[in-house]
């Protein structure tokens, strides 16, 4: 498992780490399970179960949704995937950075992005020190409007030029 200090940016390296961890646990590495791992580390952003499933089905059409759920449950239990729970949007999964870190969520398109800010390192320890709590996990989420949605909003708010005929 990652120590939470280094981002796991290289998908092939991360895939190798996940495969080694599963093998180390004595788990079978079926082609479908490996496809789930690939989707998590190479997929675009923080995928939902359904999005992981679609990635896997593109290569293995007979794969069941249960296979995806089981693999995600195993990875979550091992601390190799970060589950982001959302009441209205369903859960999303981060297989590249399986440790608590800040996220940005667009309130328009619901995209989720990672953000690395130094001010949050040590935050859990400070909260524990000040409160006496034993911190077991934390979540820091910023909500806003992403640059793409801002551009769409700006483009739609400009009145179109009307030319006389």
C-alpha cells in the first residue's frame, strides 16, 4: 500500500503494484480482474462501478457486474482503492491514489479531480492532536465550477450577433 506521501502517477507501475499485491494475497488473476485493475489505473478520473464495468466489457463482453464489485471490494479491503461515496451520484473509485487526498468536484458536470496542496499534509495529525481523536480516515472536498463548464457558461452567456438581411 502507498504511504500517502507519493502520488502514484505512472499507470503501468501502479498496475504492476496492484497485480503483485493480489498475487501476494494468493488471489487469482483472471483476465477480467486484470482488466478491472487496468480500468482503475488508466481510466479517466474517478470511475463509477458502471464505468469500470464498461471498460472491462469492451475487452471481455461476458464479464459480469459482480466481478467488478468483487474486485473493487477486495481492493478496498486491501487499501488499494479509495472509495468516494456520494448519496446522489453513486460511489466513485480512485485506484491511482488510494490514500486520502483533496478532491475538486464540479457542481455542474460532476467531474472529480485530484488536487495536491501542501497545506493539507499533516492535517489529520493536527486534528488528532487538538481534539484527542484517533483519526482513522478523512475526506476533504472542494465544490466549484470546473474550467470547462465555466467556458461553456461564458460562451452561452454572450448574445449572438444578429446581422440585418
